C-alpha cells in the first residue's frame, strides 16, 4: 500500500496547487467567475498605464475603462480609475466610483481597506474632513500597518489643530520604523509638543506649557520655537536668568536661528544691567561664520544706539555684500546715514519706498515643495511638512566677459 499512498498524496498536492492557482487567477463576482489575468494582459490596460506614466489622464481613463469592461470590471482597475477622476478634480465622480466598489459582495479585508483608503483621499481632496477622518480611521482598524492611512490621519489632525491626536499618530508611525528613521520622527514630535504647549499657553496654563516646551527640546535639541517659547514663559514669570539661559541655549545649538532671540536677549541683558553681553554674543557669531549677516545687523543697531554709528555702518556694508536683497539692511543703512546728518527727508522717503518693494522682502522657500514665503514658517502650508523652510539668498550680479561683450 505504500506506493499507492505516496501516489495519492502527490495527486492531492497537485490538485491543491491547481485549485490555488485557479483561485489566484479567477474570482467570483456578481455570480460569475472573473479572470484577473485577463485584465492585466489586455492591450488597453497596458496602453492606459503608458498614458498614465506620461501624465495624459484623459486617454488613460478611456483605455482603462475599456480594459475594465473587457475583463468584467475588476476592482483593481476601478480603484485606479477613481484615483484618476480625483486627480482631474472630479471628486464627486471619484467618490461614486469608490463607493460603488464598497458595495461589492465578498470583498476581502485588505481589498476593503484599499478601497476605503482611496475613498478617504477623495473626501480629503473634496474638503470633507470628517468623512476623511472616518475613512482613514477605518483603514487603520482593518489594516493596522497601513502607513499611508496613518500619515493622512496625522496631517488631517494637524490641519484641524488637533495636536494631541496628531502626536499619537506620529508615535504609531515611529513605532513601526527602523532606528535610522527615528531622528526625523523625533523632530516632528518636538514640533507637535511645541504646538500642544502653545495651546496650553493660550489657556493660561503656564506650568504645563513650559513642560511641553521642555519636552520638545528633549525630543529635538535643535527645536528653535520651543526654546523661544520656553524662554518667553520664564521671562513672563519673572525668571530673567532662566530665560536668558534658555535663549542662549538656542544660540549655541542652532546658531543659524540665533537671530530669532536677538531682541529678547538684548532686552534681558539690559534688565540684568549687563550691556556688554549682547555685543560680545554678536561678535562671537560673526567670528564663527563669515556669512553671518544678521548678527552684523544686530550689532550695528546696538552700536548706533550707543553712539558708535560709524562703526555700525561698516558692519552694515559688510552684511550688504553677504545679502544684498535684505530690506532690513537697507533700512538700517539709511537710518544710520541719517544719524550721521544726511538730509532726513530723502532718507525717510527711501525707507518708505524700499519697504514696499517686494524684491527686498526676505524670501524663504520650502525645500520639499518649493512653496515660497516672506517669513520663516515652521510648517509648510502647502505640503504640511515640518521645518523645511530655508532662507533663499539672491547673489549679487557680477559682470562677466560674456555680459560685457554682448
């Protein structure tokens, strides 16, 4: 009986493989069997994908619709079609497409989650925030590892200023990532902690706010707004020494953002009757970086206020070479020139004209999506990423042999 048993087992295995392959290829839908591979092998499907890669949405929709009809309306193609309608701005059509898929019987758990994810994106694109939150939350319930749903939930929470919920979602994302990705998570969590602290500050809960700002600094020692806000709380509570220490820590850890604390520190040093401390700080920053124009500007203002306008003007000229488009420099130069007895009416007129010239407004740009802003923002209003703005500098024009001979 041994050989027969072996033969029977082999036949059973072959039958199981055959059934498995058939189940993988065919799917029962609306009372009929659908050949999944048929859709993928369709020339219309391949042509639709080619149009999609070329960003030709209308012909892509046409070809994929034909492929779907020929293959019995497979779920995968209709998911793509719904997404294409959304990209075209036809949000209502996209919602209808994806809602229809949810009505199909016998959807598997992950299929259900994928359809809900697309539907959530439709709702988000259309501004239906509550529905989008509900859809993404259901995706996470069905598929706890779905990073895309969690990321969209976090951004929706941020847009609604639901900072604790955004913080909790970012923690879930961080828990799933490898150690080398943790620094970016820590940076974002620090910004969220800072926002939670600001909310506490608005409610008058100064102790809790300070704790949140301190937690943000512990998460990311380079989180500039947390240092500023913590120092502000300490200063408001009368602890000038602690506030100065906090702001000086910002200067030490993130010297490129030191200028944000200049006004605070100059005022605090004055209260402490330690006037020499501020110019010494500016000179240290200048010595550490040849491109440090803001410290030159701040030091020039200090010198002008203390009867050393000529020395301050030299610093301003140095700063102007570094950053010729900065409005603040031009205004400071003319104020100093006025202090040195130039006709005040002409100086004031120039200052007014320069203030309205957009060319002179310090531009900042998001390194992720290239969004431009005239001020430093901690979160991009376009792509919603944190800490992605850098100051864009316009180099001074230089004559070259080509320009001189043209």
